[in-house]
């Protein structure tokens, strides 16, 4: 075999030894390979875990309902696997349809898992996906965190998203399915060049001639992720060491300590504060101001000029120089 499937799950063994788990299965070779690998892992461990295979029918193509049902037929012979089709209902806007479909997909799967007490959802993102993510985010002007790509473990609302295949090329997953006689479908939307990901995919040969192979791009993301993790750990220490007071609606820090700190630590701290105190989307998910606006705020915090009180992203920021405090307070809800 081109890779050892045991190695894919060794670092995630803690979530494969307890309660039920879920896996997103579109029916493509990536997700069918992941479902098969999870099924075999659970069977090998002698586990009593039920594997919930979730297929989202976006309803964007006439064949999608039948394809989702076909996935269920394929998985019906796998003991311990329960297949469920989740339908995306409601308005579907043509603009940014892939982004809308992705958001709907995650929402439906998270709701399914939450209602059944499932904490871990496996996703079949692989090395090629990681490389495409890097290039898309580079084109969008992302910073280090964005270029670090998708994480193997990622909290999402009430669950943890798990991506054990990030180091595996798609070609190896396709080869695995063929060698093991695992059926799969090919989504036609993966070939429509009006989507940015598809256009990047179609440029692979050109990029590889310049040395930008999927493996190299994914490796770069992994190295940046190491730096990100280090910076996040340093931010933890910085916030703890400079925090003076914290409650549900307000967090105070020593202002002089912030003025003397590295800009990146202050930026990451402010970003976290917006996540804790800022405005909430439906469902309780935080959304902070755009990166550019946070960067302007941080620049003003670190200037030698007096800081002017302001409100940003649902948070009021005040400097009390007399008591050497920088104070972040959740904005009071507007009446009416």
C-alpha cells in the first residue's frame, strides 16, 4: 500500500477508544477511503464504537439525492456503521455558492452530532486540499494563521473536527479505494472552473514545474502551524501575566506591560478578547472585526500618544493611565 492507514490514526487514538464518532462521507474517493479506514480501525481495536457516516445532500444537482442514497447502500454492508443523509433546505444563493454550501454542511453535521452527544467529527481533507487552502489564503492576503492551513484538530461549536489525512496525497487515497474495491463517485462541481479551488487545481502542472507541488505547499503550511502554535502558547502566558481583572463583561490588563510587548502578542491578545467579549452570530459563534481594523487598533494601543476611547466589534476599549490599565468591556445592548 502507498501508506500505512494505522499511522493516520495513531495520534487520534484517544477519540477512537470511547464514545461514538462521526465521519463526513460525500461519496468521493477521499471520504470513502476515510470511512473505510475508520471502520477498519474500530474493528481492529475490538471497539464497541458506532461510526456515524453523514452525507449532506445540498440539493444543488438533480442527481444529488440519488447519489446520497447510493452512499448509504455502499455502507449498509459495513457492521457498526450507521449512514444518515442530511438535507440542506432553504434558499440557496448563486453568489458564493460553495462557501454557502460549506457553511450549511458544517451546520447540519454539528447539529446532528450535538443532538446525539457525539463529540468528534472526522473529515477527509488531504494533502492536496491543504495545498489549495494555502494558495487560496495566500491570494486573499492571509497572515501566518491562515497560511498555517487546516488543523488536524479544530474546535467547532460543540464538536471537534478531526483531519487525519492531511499528509496523504489524494492520488494515494484513490489508489487505496481501487486496490480495496471501495466504490466512489465523482462530484461534477469539482471540475467547474468558475470555482477558485478548481481553477487552482487545474493549474497544478504549471505550479509543480515551478516547485510548488502539493507536498511542498502542505509542508510549508505544517511549518507555519508550528510557529502559530508557539505564538499561541506565548500569548497564553502573556495574557495571564498581564491580566488584572476578568469577568463576563470586562477584562483589564496592565497597560505598561502591553506597551512594552511585541506587537504580535498584543494583536493575538486583542483578537482573543473580541472572541470572548465581541458580537455573536446566530448560534453563538463570535465574529470579530476585520484583521486590518484590529491592526489599526493595536498600532494605536502601542503608540506613545494618548489612546482615545473607542468601540469596535461590540467591545469598548479604554485606557486608564492613572491606574495603568487597558480595559476591554462588552458593549451594552442597544435598546429597541
